[in-house]
C-alpha cells in the first residue's frame, strides 16, 4: 500500500515536466492510456471471460464509472490551474466529506472525534485559502473548486457502493476505474483537439496512465483484501506527503509556509480521526 501511494503521488511532478500538452489534452491522454492499460492488465489477470461477467446493465456500475470519470478529469485539470500541494491537500479532505455525506444522506451518526476532525481540518483549509488569496495567485480559487470535484465524486462513489450492496450488487473497483477512464477520454477528446503532444509528452502521459493509475489501482484492490479500511485510509495519506515532496524536489514547486502548516493540520485531523476510530473498534471487538 505504501508503494501504491508512492505511485499515485507522481502525477503532479510528471505533469510539471510536460513540454507542449496542456489543459484537456493532458486529461485525455492520461485517461486513454489508463483505459488501455487496464484492458491489458485485467485480460491477463482474470481472463477474457471476465469482461462478459461485468454488470453492464447495472446503473450502479455506470454511475460508479461516471464518478471515476469526474475524478480523473477534475484532478488533472486542477493540477494545470494551481500548485500540486493545494490540489493534494484539497483531495485529502475526501474522507471527511464522505463522513458528512453519510450524515446528510444516509443518516449515519458521526462521533464527536469526526466532528472535531472536520472542524480542525476546516481551520487548516481556511488558513491556506486566506494566505493564497493574499498572495494573489490568479487561478487559485478556480483550481481549488475544480479539485473539490474529486472528493465530492468520491463521497458520491461511497454512497453508490452502500446502495449497491443493499440491492445485492458488489461494485468491483477496477472495472469501474476502466469505465471512468474510458468516459473521461471520450468526453475530453473533442475538447483536446487539435492534439499537440510530442513524443516526450506522450511518454510521460503513458507513464501516468500505467504507473500512476492502472497498476496502483489494481494493487490497491489486492491490498484491500488484506488490510483493514482504517489501515488503508491512514496509508493513503502518504500520497499527500509524497506528492508535495516530489513536486518540491524535482519540479522546484516550493509550497508556501501557510500551505505546509494548513496541510499539516488537515493530515493531523485525518490521522487522529482514523487512528482513534480504529482503536475504539479494537476495544469494542475485545
């Protein structure tokens, strides 16, 4: 799972080394290479008959793919609009937004520790917003708004999983990721024309499609069979640390001091919420 988070975290630094390709074309090529990679991986791993067994007529299956498509598209667009650190910290709020969504739409009660985590993470985000607005970064607000689509789509995905399980259908992550990548490529292709990527850019975007999404998403499914959900959530936070560090070291994208402080507050809130929740469940199970 640590390897998975390290692979997920390369998107920002790789994007910063693209020569010509910009905007929707970045999303198109990354999504297209992801879809192609998953076709090959799943065909070899589970056999060609696997594709016939998918619930093609299930609305949950396609809605899940649509959520992944929104996440893929919004993530890459956000990286082209604002700093890697801003995007990753916004994405890190996903578990807390999911908890709020569960409280609002599925009537799940939230423990006090989660409310405290939401409040503390909110202060961290407010600190980042205030400092970045004072610095006058032109596309900061737009980039953050686009980045927010990712955790919101993730929260919607969680709700779909809950409802699909209630109806007797278990959503498989990897095929849904394939549908998402395919839909993302299909929608962004007309917006990406005329295609301008050179061989260097194509190579980097192929790396993103295979090593930043297809392989780690497949590995995460294997990890989820062994690790408990809180363990996966805690380890997934490493993506934020790895991603900011890589962009800082190899793309000279030094985060502002307030971003480091606010981001640390968000990560601390997430870590504490998951850690104490895990300990509470262990005590109850004993």
